[in-house]
């Protein structure tokens, strides 16, 4: 093995999510904020919408969120190849990630076959409308994809007081009772997740650079 000196490289992270009414998007923003504070370069991306127009227009919050994020770029496979680490977010759908996020992940076979996602760091986050509505199951389902990629799965653990308050060591989450938006404890947990992702992904990227 040839050992090269470290260069002053910037950690690159992709925060890729699906959000219908905005709760997962707000968590994604907080993760991006934490990662940026830690010195990472961040691409905040949404995945393509698949829901029928009739379903969207029947929900004013869905319509409003779509309008508010109209200019947010959609994720591409290049974002994954570019990144040293990634955070994936989705609302729970019966304990599983949304079809929208799953469709994006289903397109990664080419990157997987080339080993381009191996040893990168991945983490997940979610929101649900009920306390036991599948928060942990959704995070674990997203992580299953990371296992197949050969990525390093990064949990939150109880590594910050914010996680002890929210009680979810799997990944940042929010229980949206009566349509409520993420509170400061949930956002603090998400920002910590972004900082943690930046630190671990950056460290592994520098190690890969030396080999």
C-alpha cells in the first residue's frame, strides 16, 4: 500500500429525501445545516413525485409544500457518486419508506455493480403521524439498501442530549400529531445527525485517499 499525505479535502454529503407535506423536508434541512456547520459541502435534494395529481390537490398542505420546494433540485445518481456520505429521508408508509424514495434507490444498480457506493457512509431519518407508526422500521428498511451497497451504516446512538430527549437512536424523526411541524428537539437531533455524518464520512474519505 502506498501512503499519500492528506490533502485539505472537503467532505461531500448528499441529503436526499421525499416529503409530502414538509416535515421530512424540515428534518432534511436541519441535517444539511448541521453538516454545513461541520464544514461539509452539502447537496440537499428531493426525489421525483409519483403521487397522482388528484391525491396532491386534495391536501392543501401537500400543495403548499410542493409550491414551496418547486426550485429544489431533484436527486440524480451523480449526487451519490459525488458524495462521501448520504442521508436518506422519507415519511413512513406502513413502516416502509415511500415509493418515491424507493424508486430513486431502485435506480442505483449501476453504481452498486461498479462498487461506487462501497465504504461510503449512510444514515436515515423519517417522520410519521403516530408515535408507533413505523419510525424505526422505516429507518431500518432504508438501511437495508446500505447493507447491499457495502456502505457504512451510521446510527445516531445516544450521542447527544437531543437524542436522549427525542428517544430515537436510529435516526432523526418526528411524530406529526395533528399535522404539527418538527419541534426544536427534533431539529437539534437532525442537526447533530448532520454533524455526525460529516465527521465520520470525512474521516473515512481521508482514509480512502491514503490507499
